[in-house]
C-alpha cells in the first residue's frame, strides 16, 4: 500500500505538523509513505528525521496565494506515485481539488480542530459543505 500525506508546510511546527510527522513514521512500518509539502523545505529537523527513516518528502514550492502551477505539480506527483490513499491536512485540499474530483486515488481529510461556528462557520459554511461533499462525510 502507498500512502501520501499532504501538508502545506512543517513550519511553524504545531499540532497538525507533529501529527503528520509522527503518523508518517508509524505508517512507514506497514506501507510505503510519501510526504508532500506544498511549500519549500522550511524545517530541516523534520525533513532530516523523515528522510533518515526512508520517507521521501516532495516539495511543491508553492507561491503565496493562488498558485495554479502548484496544482499541476501535485497532479504530476500523484500520477507518478499512484498512491492508494492521499491524506490531506489543513488547507492542502485547495491545491488538491482537481485531483480529488478526478477520483484517481482515495482522499481523506483530517480536521485538526473542533469544527465550530467560531472556527469554521459551522455546518452551513461553504468550505465545510465542499469538504463534506468531496470526502463523502
């Protein structure tokens, strides 16, 4: 099984970043794991530790804001690796949206915070409706 973990960046290193770091290490025992960082190499410690364990990190060098080129780069990576599962974190789903619609792989999205009216606008927020639709929640 091939699993791809997708996260915007490992910097700053917070809860979601630690989660992806530890999950990737644990999953490596049972599957081939790739980590995709939308931005460039920013946290040498995390990168070195993952690479030391045989986990390849792919950097898409995303520019700030809307970056169509990053979406194309992600699609190329997806086609070359052909993962069974793509696990998305934080706002990485925005770059992955066209690939999610093509249904070439199974996509999973993890919320790293409680969904509430204060944080994400509740159940009627367009963002949450989109994620639920795409993830079949």
